[in-house]
C-alpha cells in the first residue's frame, strides 16, 4: 500500500477493524508486560498462522532476559503456559518479592468499659475519647501495642523495594500515672478521674458543684471541675479541665486542658490550653490553644485558636467580630440568618468597615512563642545539667569526708531545684510539640484555608497568610486559600475532603 491508499482507507474507517491484507507469520510473538511496581512480569503469546519452530521454555526466558528480567522467573508457570496453549492473554511468568509495610502502633484503652473501647488497630485521637471515667490506684489504663518493622521486597529486575516501617503511637504518662516496668502499660498511681490530652493521659481529682455565682464565689481547683448549672456574671473558674452543664455569663474561664459548655457563652473571657466546645458564643473573647468547636453560632466575638475553628450546625452562622485560626476554619454561613442583600448593601473597600473578619495563618506572636519555648527548654536543661554537676560534686565530697549536715542540706536544695528544672523542661517540650503539629498542618495547607459551605455576606474580610480579600458580593460554597498571586477561591466541597480529617470532633 502506498500512503495515498492508506489515507483513503483511514478516512473511511467506522471504528471497526478494516481489512488490509492477509498476513502469514511463522514465529511466535512474545509481548512482555510489567506490573506498575515491577514486582511481576507477564507474557502475552500471539501464535503464528503456521508454526515452523515449536515454542520452548528457553525462548520465553530469552525474551524475559531481553527485558532485563532475571529475578523470580518461574519455569513451572512457563511450562504450563506452553502445555495449555494460553494465548492472547497475559500470563504470569516472573515475580519478585512483595514488599510488606509495617503496621502502626496503637493503644488499647483499658480504662473504658469493654463495649466502649475503640476497635483494636484503629486510629485513636485521645482528645476525642469520652472521659470522666473513674479509676483506682494501680489500675491499668492503657496497653501500648508497638509498631512493626516492614520487610523489603525486590522487583523482577533486581531493584530493591523499600518497605515503610510503622509509626509508634505517642501517648505518655501525665500526672498521677506511670509506665509499668516493661513499658507496655500506663498505670494509675492515684485514684481519680481519667483526663486525656492529645498525647498524654493523667488521673485528676474531680470537684462537682451545682453552680458558680455570688454565693459560691470564685472557683479554683487543681483538677477537673464539673458544674451542673450556670456560671454567673463576675465569677471566675480555673481548673485543669472544666465541664459546665449550663451557660456562662460575663465570667472568666481558664483551663490547662479542655472546656465544655453545654448552653452557650455570653460576654465571657475564656482561656483554654487545648480545646473548647460550646453551643454558641456572643460578645466573647476566647483564646484557645488548639481547637474550637461551636454548635450553632458565633456573634460579635473575638476568637483566636491555634489550629482549627468550626461551626457544625448546617444552619449555623458567624457574624461580627474577628475569628482567627492557625490553620483551618470551617463555617456554614457568614452573616445573620434571614438577611438579604440589596443594591445599597454592596460596599466598597474604600468607604465601608467590614462586619466580620476571618483569618487563618500562624501569627507573628505564635512564632515568637514557639522560639521562646525552645529558649526556655534549653535554659531548663542547662540548669538541670549544672544541678547534676553540683550534686555529683557533693556526693563525692560526702564519700570522702563522711556525713556533713551542711552538705546534706545543700544536696537537698540542689535536688529540689533539679526536679523543678525537669518539670519545666518537660512541660515546655510538650507545648513545643503541640506547636510543631500546628506548624506541620500549616505547611500542608500552605498557610491555611477558610471553608464556607453556605452563604458569605458582602463586606466579609478574608485574610490568609496576611493577604486580604474583601468579599465584593454575596456568594456561596467557597474555599479561600493562598497561592503565589494572593488569595484564590473555588468550590469548597472537593477541597474540603482533603482536610476533613484535621478538624476536631469533640466527644458527645
């Protein structure tokens, strides 16, 4: 066929095979195919029209070696293929060693009733586990299952396939808990109530009161505080963890761990080391170390949280004030419910103040705090080293010179100071690790993302990595993120799937 004739045939094709000519072949055609990871090889045999020389094992092996396949060739499989005349379909002829990846470690939460425990091997977020579980001194709280190493494999071309080792699950003893001698369990050293943080477990005392008001005065407790009713105006509550069954007025709440308020916060000042969960917030100032979870709405409030902020109800909303988060914000609506935009409502950046400011990104203060924690940790560790040197010197003097009351008293002082430095360094290291996790998520999200699944009202300001975007007209279903040209926005439904796992889920 000359090119002109081929073009004519091509132009009249209908998608079916077109007859060109009868082709007679005398040799077997061997097509070698590799799997994507090069761990297996297949041969697809196309027989000749008329066989001149028979197909042999040696012929197939030579075809494999021509493709640099020398490992894992199965002569048995090849013989079966020839004997059974397996043609026109891929058949396995060589396989390497399949890589076996390691399994991650996980905890078994023995302090929970057996029916309430997460399934073995599942991903467990400690702060999302229901707590306030009473335990006794000496009780085993957690069994730690270690991660496993992976087993390397190799491809049929001789290339090593490196296995991934499993990650150890990180959970450490907190107050009133310790490891057992083998390091396989965490045990309670005192009776009390279990308190979980993101990477530690402690046992705390618990204080239960009906309410906090003028009749009870301010409440400060080194443990867990459970308030059945309300916290009235001009009162304060400080504890390791705070659970409130009612509402909070113009009061002050301060917790090292988490705070839960069943019926809303109005006019309060809140400082929370870990996570805050409430039904709604109005005229509130809140500083939350990691996660903020609100059921219904946030109104005219100034809120900062280290990692994520979300309003969960589909009909929920935020309006007024400033909402800041280190990484991710997820909101159903921005703007008061029932409001409709008119032409006069359309505002310009030059002549109108924003009604709501929403911001993501690690602030300069947070970066300074991270660096300061490192300095404090280094200082504590250096002081500890100095203490240990002084202690060793005094012990040597006591061994040489015998008992000396003055030296014993000095030794006791250095031991006390060393213990304080250990606690200080350990505390600062834990805080720094929390900051590292927040920074890692910030890197993954490229400075943070604001998700608004419903309505965004005109006049809203979105800040991402200190870049500003004024919403020019009411919109819906938008995700605001950062790229090299500034803030970009698109539909949040697809993008949200990539980040849903990072949002906090407070236990019911």
